[in-house]
C-alpha cells in the first residue's frame, strides 16, 4: 500500500489521455456556445440585443456545425476517463484506497474548489446587472439559492439551480460526489471476482441508459420536455456513477495502474481498435442532430467506444494515441478542470462584448474561445496547481502534528 504522503503526481503520465481530454472538454465548451445559437425550445435563446453574440457560429460549414452540435457526448468521456485516471492513481492492488480517505478527499477538493470560488466570484459580479435589467432573469430567492449551491458545488442535485450562475460547473458538482463515494466504490468492487467485474462492466452502458429511457417512456414528446427534466436526467450526479465506475473497472481489469509494471511493457502498435473507436465517435458527431437520440448517445450508447479509446490511449497504442502524445498535449490536457471552471466567465465576457460594443460583436466568439484557453492555462499553472500543492502541504503538516498527540492520548 502506498504511504499517505506519497505524491501521485510522480506517477507516469498517460499523455495521450491527457491530450485527448483537453479536446473533449473544449468540445463541450464549444457545444455550450453553439447551444446559445440553437436553443432547444423557442424563447430559450438570448435576448434580442444579443442576437449576434457568437455570430460566427451561424456561418459554419455543415460538418463543423454538426460536430459542435454533438459536443454533449464528450461528457461521457470526461466521467469515464475520470474514473479510469483516479483508479490508475489510487486503487491499490489490495483493493483499497492507496492513501487515507481524508487525504484523498483533501487532495481532490483542493484542486477544484479554490479556483472555482475565485472564478464564481468574478462571474457573479459580471452577471449581477442581469438581475436588475433583465425582466426574464430568475427570481432573487432562486438566484440566491443557486449561488449558494453553485458555491458549494451541490447544484447538480436540484435542476432549477444548475443554469443560473455557472452552468458548466454542474460537471464538477457531480465529480465532487464521485470523489466522496470513490473509496466505498473501490472496496465494494474489489470484492468481485474478475468474471463478475467483466459482467458488471458489460452491463454498465445499459444501466447508464435507464434514467434516459424512463424519461423518454414517461414523457410522450421528450424532445419538447421541460428544461428541468432534461437537466435532471443530464446532470444528476447519481446518474453518472455507472459511467465513472466503467472507467474504474477498465483500469482494474486491464491492470493499468501506477502500482503495476507489466502493462507498460506492452508493444505499442501503429494501429489499434482505439483508432476505429475514435473514428466511430467522430462519425457519430457528423450525423444530423436529433433532440431525443442525443440523450441516448450521451447516456450509455457511446460508452463502449469511449472505453476502447481509453484502453488503447492509455497503452499508447494506435495512430491517434501517438498524435495525442505530441509535445504540448499534456500541457494543455492539464487545463481540463480550469476549462470547466472558467467557461461561465468567458461566456459572460462574450455577452458583455456584444452589449458594450455592437461593432465588435463579430469578435465575441474569438474573444471567448481564445480567452478561455489563455485564462484556463494561467489558472491551472499559476492558481490551481500551486494552491492545491500548498493546501496539501498544510494538510500533511497538520496530520504529522496530530499523530504524536493521538499516540499520547491513546496511551
């Protein structure tokens, strides 16, 4: 078992996975911008004065428009990869968490919360005028409740609280829940035989589909279902457990772990099933968007393809694994949390540009897009990582100081 103070950042990097994670998370961001121009229901789009915000998206070639329209499917990859990477780092051969629960939770939450709180504070200041001048803005009590929930990253449990302040951070809200239950998931799954683990892994795509299929069955015209219902199905943390667990089991069953050596010796081929799976995912993203099938694709149907991609990219197999291992890929791959954290802020910046300077509205898309890459990079390497490292050191110091006292009291 690893010692509680062992630094997981020293584990060998899975560069292809870090590289492709950046593009997956950025795909989600571009979808959110695309959705501003293509709301699900009439009346959900931006007010008239913001009609041209992100106007570049009105003039895309058909294939790029469809690719952005399917950005929601990359959420599946994000959660499956999170389960895989955390298992790679923390799931010990004994089947238990390779550190103390307290240190695991502190390490994960210290990476997310500080930057999230700073970004939310800035974003909230930018959005306050909306509640003064926009008659369609949410009520003050609802906005206040949403602000509290978004601050604590608990908003994903109650759909009306999700879209008000920093909608994309619902994914971090779900991830915090998965962090909290992961030690229990490890110990529970470790009791299964390998045959049982494979059976569970095979069943998880179907299990993941259950909430979506129930929603489609219970609502006759699911395409026009309320935003709250769609948010409930799409954002509730509990519904992402099967996807997260699938990533965990994949790591365990293949023995891809920082505690193992054999998987690193596998011969790296130029072609692999992961290449075909990756091309299949791209092909799906070029299909005509469908208001109902989008939920089925996101919640289970594409999970097997993502697992194939994760497997071969982790092993460095295939042409795309090599492409996502090129210099700079890991550098940007580390910014994925910051991209989720700062999306709301940069989207708000785009709207402010459109409001303050209508002549510059055509640049709103590029200001938000390029700005997000710059801000996320600065946030990751100058804010997130340094703060998380400092907080972990403080935690370790307190733990060491508490041990002698605990021994004295025990005696």
